[in-house]
């Protein structure tokens, strides 16, 4: 695949920002990327806290997985913005859900078909992926949330997670006030389940040895299971920690499940 590292100006953020983009190449049998009549399915990969737009390229298997398919992968950066329009921060939700897809359609041959648009994230990005799917379900066909960090589960752990919690509070306000509000993923899930509109397929997972984020998964999973008659939801809790060793096999499984067109040849 071709890797593009793009710097561009964002109206939503009022500043320059960076994006990594993986593009399929014709030598893999995926067709000509320069064909203006052809669009490609797209997967948005959202990084975790402390990482940036390069994390998925440097640490995950996403390029190895995506090269088997006719797929564009977009990897933005949100600093520590938790993929929300921050109370004391930048409008990252607007950027990710609205501006970034429009720019990717302008710059590359990214589809505007929700049936071929997907979102995936790890940790902070796992929360971001859920937020995108729950709040903007008309834009995504499927969501993969790897060890999501739900903000309300980290209240009271300031001595262990000082910078992490301060970043959340800058974005969302006091963590103790999040349950029941606009930043509560459980509330967003309930609203989606009650709606008559499109509902993306949701996959969420967490390692059994992932102590801190395991608190989030223990809150999320039973709640989502209770909504399973109205939402297409699958979950997994298996051996592993809060790391790419656990996430990488799930990344492959998720991408393989999307029903994308394969390619006819592979690199050695």
C-alpha cells in the first residue's frame, strides 16, 4: 500500500493538523487509484491517549491487513481530545465526523457511502469509535472498539492517572458529572437503540489482564448486551492486556468481517 502523511488546515480546529492515509495500489489487483470514476471503502482508525496519527502505522498490523482489501485507511490525530467537542478544548468531534471525511473525499477517492464507511479505535480511540457510531450512526456501517476507555470509570484514580484524567476533564468537565450526560457512552447507546434510523454493527473487546480499562468494559458490555435485541452487538473478553499484542488479532478479525472486495495478488 501507499502511505501518505498529510498536513492540512482544519476549519473546525482553526489550526494545521496531521493525518496518515493508507491507499491501495493497483499492483495488488485493487484497481487504479487514479481512476476518477472509482471510489474506495474507508476505515477511520482513532488513536489512544498519548499517541498520535502515526500510532496505527508504527504499532498495529493495519497495513498488513488492509493490503488484502480494496480499502483506504485514514488515521487522524486529536492529541488528548477524546474525540469530543471539548468544553475547554478543540472541536475534535466535528472535525472527525464532518470535516475530515469531506477532506478525504476531496483529496482521495474515498466513498461517501455509509455502507462502506467504518470506524475503529483503541483505548481513548475506542471511546471515540463508539461515540462516532452512537452519535453519527448514519455515517458508519460498523464500529470496532478495542479496550474502550469510558471517562466516568476513571473518576477517583487521579493519583494513578493524573494526566489522563486532567485531559478528560479539560475535554468533558468533572468526571463525576459524566454519567447520564452527553459524554456518557451508555446514554448514547440507549438513544441509538431507541431510534428508528440506521444502526451500525458494534464490536467491542478487552483483555482480561487490562485492569483499568477493564472497568470500562465491565460497565459497557452488560449494558450493550441488554440492548442486543435492538443493536447488532458482539463482544469478547480474552487473555491479554492493554496493548497491541491483544488488539492486533481483533483488528484483523474485524477488517476481515467487513465483506470488502479482496485483491488478486500479494506482496512477498
